[in-house]
C-alpha cells in the first residue's frame, strides 16, 4: 500500500468512527498531545502517557497524522491513526517509510500500538497519569535488517509511561513532564529489526518536557535512550527540541529539530521534523 | 597555578553572589486577588463567565434551575476567597452544591474553558489565569460525578 493509500485508509477509518466521536471534545486542548512516530499519542520520538484526541471517559475519539523527518542521510515518512476508547484504551497504527538518500533504498515498517491507562490524570488530582503500552513492529522490507545481523525482523516493545502537567508551572505557564521506561530489543526504532550479536540494555529511559507558552503554543524537548545491539553498526540515543502549534482541538502542527545520532554507519544524523495531525 | 586558583575563587564567589542576589531579590508573587484586579476585576470575570455559560450548550442545562443572582454573588465571593482576597465564602460546600447534578469530567472541562474565555475577555494575563485555574482545578474532585 502506498503512503497516499494508507492516508486515505486512515482517514476513511476515522470517518467511519465520526458518528461515535462526533463530540469527543471533553478534555482541555493539548491534553491529547500529538502523534508520535509510532502512531501512539505522544510526543514525537516517544509516546507519552496521554491518550490521543480529547475524548473523556464518556467519549470516543481519534486522530490521523502525517510526519516527516529529514536528517542528513535519511528521511523517515510516517502516516497513521490513533483511536481512543473512553480515555482508557488507545489503539494506534503507523506505517513508516525510511529512505536512504544515497541510493533511494527504502525500508518500510508497520507499527501497531496498544496503550492502557492504569491510573491518575494528566491535569487533575494527586496521581499523575500512568499508562502501560505495547508497540509491535513488523518490517515489510526485512532484507536490510537481516543483512546487518538483526535476530528478528519483528518485535514488540513494552513500556510504562507517566505524565503530569502543572497548570501553574514554570513562569506560571502550564508545564508538562513525561517519563517512560521501555523494554525493547529494537534496532533503530525497529527499522533495522530486533536483537543482534552484541545486545545492549533492554531497558530504556525516555523523557520529555514541555511548556505551554500560550494555550496554543508548546515548546519542549525529548530524549529517547536507544541501545546498541549490533556489533557491525553503532546506535545512539535520540533527542529533539520541538514547538507545537494547536490552533484548535481539531488540528496541530509540530516542528522539531532532531538529533538521531549515528544510523547505519552515518554519524551525527540531525535535521528537521514536521508533523501534522487532525483530531476528532 | 596560583593565578588559576584565584580566578576560580573569584568565579565561584561571583556565581554565589549572583545566586544569592537572585534569591534575595526574587520578586514575591503578587497577591492573586490584586493580580486579578481586585473585586472589580473579579466581578468582570464573573459577568463574562455567566455569559459564556449561558452560550455554552454543553453545560447550560445544568444551570437551568439556578438562581442567577445567587450564582453571581456566590461566584464573586468564592473567587475572591480562593484568590486570597479579603472575603469569606458564605455559600454551600462544593460537594453540597453539585450533588445530584451529575457533572461529568467533560462538563467540568467545559466550565474550565468558559472560565478561560471569561478571563481572556477580561484581558487577564495567561500567567495570572493559570494561578487561578490551578486553584480551581483542586476543587474538581468535589464537583464531578456527585
């Protein structure tokens, strides 16, 4: 399926759910975050402990998104969708197309995500919002992963995530903090498969912080620890600095500067990231 | 070596001085009641808030049987009290006020948005809005699903 087809597919799926999600506006703008590269509500490089859309425990909601990351030697294009059932369960899907600029070679991957809200609330009460989640990666182009020595061409990450937003935070601006603990054997987000001959730590820490300068403008940063599992190739952690614009509950644009470190022998992969999201 | 030590000490002393000065001169946050423009400012916010609720189809039904006069005077008092103003709140507790109303989390958030709109209309700066909103947010547990 081409990217265009996929986007159409996602949009069609969301349109089907429209009657159910028609008034899924019950949460405060921004509390659904944006769409991460895995399709899960996040965050950009990492999911966050928020469930996509603005639906409450009485509502259903969903979102579709398109993302592109363009670093020195590679591009990553992502399209996907997420559904939120009563602000308790999130199901997400993303198709990632990773392109090596030098030879126009492409690695395509599907990611299906599941997130369950265990306790707490992002904004209210004494307990921060806590979720558990899983992301299943499956490569559609497994040749590269096999060539670099990955053990498997599919795999599942599991994570626990917690997030808190302080309404009256830094400089009286609403301030959000998110921390994830992930169990993963993925190489480069799963694009180079899972596992290898020189396994690094399977436990990864991810963190994100953001400040709402206004009700519609958020600036922040993310860090995602990644392990180096392949002796043939070096892998490093990823970071980004982002600004997200949320003019309404329906639409958001996120721009970021990303540093993905070394990828497949190409060092210092930095560049820009752009994501648009539509929410129902 | 000695010179480097001296430079280092001067740097540390300067830095300590900067931090100490920062601590001593850090402006104490203005009283929230004053920041909201005193009772006059609060009254404007309450008027805007009532109008915002009246226009809000999501929540207006909850107020169908409300006595607007009493709501107005109790809101003025309550906001003054919450903002550390010179008022006592003489109304009923938040639980008693909302019991049987079946206020959902969505209703509560709608009211929060109406309050934001009311404060925007009154040109309350966002930092001051957040100071009040964070205090109002603490009441949520006493208001929803009662």
